[in-house]
C-alpha cells in the first residue's frame, strides 16, 4: 500500500516551494524583506510541524490558538496601516504572508494543502502588482511548476514507506514520463497566453474601495486597481510657478511607474499666466470630487467620447499633490477621502504624492488626426478665458511679427499651430546648457531671437506665446514625458529626467490638445490608442461610463461573474452527487460513520475492496459489516449494475452498519 | 472508453477565472500569464490520461495462489476455494500510471481486486470456473484533473477447486500422503493404466517405452490389489443452498482424496457422469463444477451417498448416516468422516 497524498513528502514540499517562491517574489519586487524572510522561516517551520503531526487529531485548544494568531495578524496590519507602527508599507502583503505563516502549522488534509497553495497564489498576485521587469516571469513559472508538481504528487501515491531517504527515488519515479507532458503544458500555456483576450480599453470592474476614516499620520500605501484602501494625509502642494531663468539638472531616479496599454504624456498641472520670465498658475475655482469619480466634469472637454486609456500609477519618489495622469481624465480611483478638480482638469490630492501611493485613472484618447482637428469650430464662438490668451504688455513686437509671418496662408487653427510648432522644432536647438537669461529681458524673445537654444520650457513658452499672439488659446502643461516602455509588462518607468513641459491648445468643440515644440520629442504627443492584443476585439467591451451608477453595476457584474462560475461549479458537483446510485450514497454515508468511529475511511485512491482489506486489518467486525455494501458499490460503479440482492435491501445494510458501529463504539 | 472530470477541475477553473478577472482589471501581465498556465493544465489533464489508457495493453503471465494447503502434495499448484489469487501481469504502456480493477467476469459480474506492484490480487471465491473476460483500467495521470476509464480484455479461465481433507481412519491414523509410499496412489499391484507424471510420483514408476513413444513422462498407475474401489454418489438438490452444495462437494472430495491417499481406486457418480475409476484429476475437476439440481444415478450402486439439501448435507455410509450443518468447517468435516470410518 502506498503512502496517501497527505503523507507524501513530495506533495508537501511542492506546497512549501510554492509558498517560498511567492514570498521571495514579493520581496524582490516590492521590498519588505524582513517580514517576508520571517514569514518564510515560519512557513517552513509550520510545514515541518504539520508533517510531524499529520496523524494527530486537531484539538480545540490548538484551533483556538491558531484563531488568536490570525486575529493577531489582523491587529498587526491594522496597527501598521493606521498608525504606521511597522513602517506602514504593503499592509495587505504583510497580512497575506503572516496568515500563510500561521496556517502552515495546521496542514493536515489534502484540502488544507490546496488552500495553502492558493494562499501562495494570492501572495504571488500581490507581488505581480509591483513587478516591472520580465524577471518576475521566473517566479510565476516557478510557482506554476510547483503547482504542477503538487497536482502530480497529490494524485500519485508515493511508494510505501516513503521517507526522507527515499525522497529522491520517489521524485525520479514520479517525474518519469512527465517531462514531455510538462513541456507540452508550457508550450500550450504560451499559446493561451498569446491568445487570451485582454481588456485593452478599460478595466472590467471598478476598484473596490473601503472608506476608512484614517488619522492624519496614516500612510496611504495601498494596492491599486482591485484592493485599494482609502487613506488621507494632509500635505503641501507643488510649486505654483515656473521660473524660466533656471533649470536644475535632473537625475535618473525613478519618479513613478505607470501600467498602461498605450503611451502618453503624464500631465500634472497647467500654468496659464505668462509674465515674461516665468509662468504662474492662475488660481481658479475648484470643486471637490470623491475618491471614485466616473465622468469627471472638465471644462471644454468631451471626455465621454473616444477610446479609454486605463492607467495605474505607482509613486516611487515624492511628488507634488497634483494627480499625474494622461489628459483628459475620465475616471479616477484615488486613495483619498476627497480631491479637488480645477477647471483646467488638474486634480489635486489632499496630500503630496509620497512613495508607495498607488492610484488608477482612466483617460480619454481623442482623435488627434489633422482631419479631425481641422474641423474644429471657429474661435469666434469660443468663450476662451482671457488668461489663456493674455500676454505681458512688454513683450517685444517682433514676436508678434514672427507669429504673423509663420501663420500667413494657414486657413485653419490646426494648420497655424502645426506651422509654428514645426518652425520651432526645425530652427532651434534643444539643450540643457542655455545662456543665462538677462535681467529684465523677455524669456521668449531671448530664446527666439538671441539664444536660439533652449530646453523644453523655452520651446513650450515660445509656442504658447506665439499662439497667443495669434489669438489661439494655449497654456503651459507640466508633467512627465512617456518614460521607458517595457513591451512585455506594458509598463512605463518615468524618471526625473523625463520631467517635461509642453503646450495645450484649445480646439473649439474638441478640447485642449497637446503640442510639443521641443526637438527630440513627439510633436503631437496626445495619448495613442491602446495597443490591441491578439483576439482582444473578441473580448466584451463594457461601456462602463454608460451604466449610470456605473461603479456599483460594474462591480456587480464582476462579482456576479465570479459567483456564476462558482455556482456552476457547485451545481456540477451537486448533480454528480445526485446522479450517484443509492448504494454509492449509502457507502459515502458509511464513510462518515467510519470517520466518526475513528476508523480508517476510504481514501480517494482506494477501491472499496482495497479499503475493505485495509479496514479488516484494523477492525474485522466493521469490515464484515461493510463488506456486502463495498461489493455492491464496486458492481455499481464498475459494472453499472445496481440490483439489490435477494433478501438484502439497502435499509438492512444501513441498519446493520449502524448496529455494528454502535456495538463497536459502546453505543455512542 | 469513458472520460469524467474529477473534483479538482472546478476548483482549477474557478481559480483561473478569478485570476483572469484580476488580470483584466489591473492589466498586470503576470496575471494573464498565470491564468494561461492554469488553463493550459486542463487540456494536458484531459489528453494525458486518454493516451495513457489508450496505449495500455495487459496480459496474464502467471497465476499464483495461496491460502489453502492441499493435503495431497500433487495439488499444490491448483487453486482452491477461498484462496487469494495473484494474476501476474505483463504490460505494454505505462501501467504505473493506471489504476487496475475490478475484473469483469464472463457472467457479467465484477470481482474486486487489489493491486500489488505488477500483479492484481483477488479472492478466488467459491469453487467453479472463474472466467475472467476483462479488467477495468482507469488513469488520471499525471494531474488528476480528468479520469479516463477503459475496459481492457484480459481473457483467463481459472478452475477453482473445492477444498478437501483426507480423513484418516483410526487404524491408519498418522499415515498421510505422501509420507508413506504404500498410502499413495500407484503403490499397489493392481494395474489401473498409464498416466502423465505428476510431481511426487516415484521415478521407479516411470514407464520408459511409453515415455519414449509419447515424448511425455508417463507413469504406471496402480492400486493396492487388496483395496476394493470406493464409490461415492453425490446428489445436490435443486433447492440446496450454495453453502450446502459446497459442503457436499467438499465431503465427496475428501472421501475421494482419502482413497487416493490410501492408494485405493474410487468411483464418483454425479449426474449422468461417472468419473473413471481412480482418476483424481477428473474427479476434482468435475466436483469443481458440480451444480445444484443435477439428476443423479441410482444411489443403490454406490455404498456412500452424499446429498446436499436445503438445510444441510446428509451422508449415508451403508447403515450409518449423518447430517452436517452447512456452516461446518473443514476440520470438523474431517473429524466426522474419520468417525464414520
């Protein structure tokens, strides 16, 4: 007789390996090595304790103790989340790892092992959210191989007397012949991976936000997209102006990462007032918006139209309080109790964006083709804000003349904008080493007619000023360029030197469109349409915005889908049980009685006859009672015959079994 | 061939669905990869067992039995009622990856088995002919997601003989076959015929001319001239229970075995047949298949009559008679027969 799967050291080692891989993966990608290492050691110790005590029955005291430990884990996470006692980073990940460490001490049955390995999948999922390089594929594959091994070892019996000495021999015996199938599986997985429909347009469901009134010192380091919590921290806002006289050297440190299906400029805010040597933000009225906002009301923008561009931001370096995202925003999921939205589409958080802050946003990708922009309405009907057209009175006349020369013969607004942009890109040099701006001189005039060299702020200022000189509303947008794109993970890594400035131009009836006059950057840097994955067009595209109270409905759809799958699975199991013949059902019931009577019940790999032989070695009377029923079950299951024997009914058998067990166990 | 999903399939699909849901929501490529890896397990778990079971071929290379120790050593290779049988199999394909059993008999019944390495063990059950037609094989290897089942042909006929004892009359107690040559069949002077050599026969009995002619070892079969042939009449009533019928057969076989052990000839009347005088092999084979309701010859020609009725077995030996309860053990039967003489 071989060892049961619960006793298989290989199966348990597979689970331990999966847990280890998930923990290490999370540590490598998201940090928190001390807690991960501690949990890993506890998990290993727990597995050893579970292995040693696999034959011992659970005691009430032990269960209570484990429950208390789990409550302790919750207390730890709440304390960390609310008060930042343990650093406040990755509270969900810490809870998952701690809970796994606790439950590792109670792995008796195969079901426990299954639960444990799925638990490690949750940790792997958390690590995946923070994984930005293809290296994480190693962890995913390692976990999957451990899972494959677990399925293999829990299905196959180890040879009898399997112990540590025979581990390698058992391993060789188990994997013999499996390697070709494992290779087929990996190839098939790649095919499925390539063909799996992906939702490039937008998320299927809104994030689940739990509104917890956190104190001021709470650190809003949370998970994006699916399980964010809401935190709040008062913080200082960013600069209110840009001085064109100086520009600091920017380093290579990572400011934030974005997971998005398409490239875009990541805008923080705009500056509207040009003062000759600087740009200043005009304080405009702003309105409060909730942390989950669908259909953001942005002036001059038709945000409901166009393709969606979902983005998830992971802040790596302290930033001002302005929420960075592709413009214009349509939906926002931000971990704060309240944000403020200005008429320029700038969203301001109640605290500075600190390292660890994560949030999701959905922007609109508009039609940026020259054909569409040429159809923009006339400027006459636009009630543009005077600040978007204003120029300082001291601006030299040659600037205006240059603008007039550049747009001569250009009929539409787009053609005028394109002409000026192209002129700047072609006739001026981009450099961070620019001559010092003389006191009292106009920065744009100096750049256009004296220096002929500048960096993004000079180019953007020149473009905006020339456009305003022609009566075209424009403003300076500040944020970050696209950053480094990883094709595999679909993520963008944005560093400090990606900080950028460009111009937004108002096209009546369409909105504010970005233009970039800096050489070396995209001239028309509007967000591109999201990349479509193979077969993505076959995936259902849910128009979330059209669902009215979209958040709840979408959440309902998501939960409903999961529930439906679960119900179908349960229904299949129930139907399978119902389709069982009466004798099989009675047999299953008899197994419960055996368990109650502390007698060996049939394990899945045993036939009823094998179980009977096993039972006979422990209790001959019990085996004698079960004997006829076992024979009938075998006939039913294997030969499809379920005819009651003459003079023997199921009821009689059941009663005989009951009587036997009652006698065996003193009438209990 | 039949294919059915196992319980871990819904769990796997639900897990893949949940991870896919998270993947679509967060756009994390690793979750798509994980979903693909989990989903790809399903077709592997479906195809691998199918091919494994499809490629499996089985054949029986030997049949071993243990349990009953026959008093006559020549019968040591026979299968007796209640024995534990082991069918040693040779396989083409991955037998380790398959579950084997139960056996399907020609009658349509199934017989539970227990697998030990490359052999399958089963209870021989009652006397009779055990005609194995096929074996049910199943495989869920390697992942246990689907189980493929198939009925593999495994033709094998096994004769299950009735158990017997050798009653020892008081005057010959302590003489058991094959201890004393005189107690064995072939030890007398009365020529009965030639028969094949069987383990335990004396080499001096080999008839070399016939052996040379036939190419098989043949021995001279004789009986003690002084012993008169025993004649046993077995009758199994139509309403006899299986245990009564088996007991009657065991009694008859024991009486015949007693004759064999003493080297006496015997005759067996059963139905319309009469076994050749002294042919133990044929007698045992016939007794193995004796069934209820067979019409018997006139008992007057046989001094010993064994009759299986509904409630037990009646034995009549001349002027002595005895009734045996059906649940009697073989040792008890031996004692009674010795008592009856």
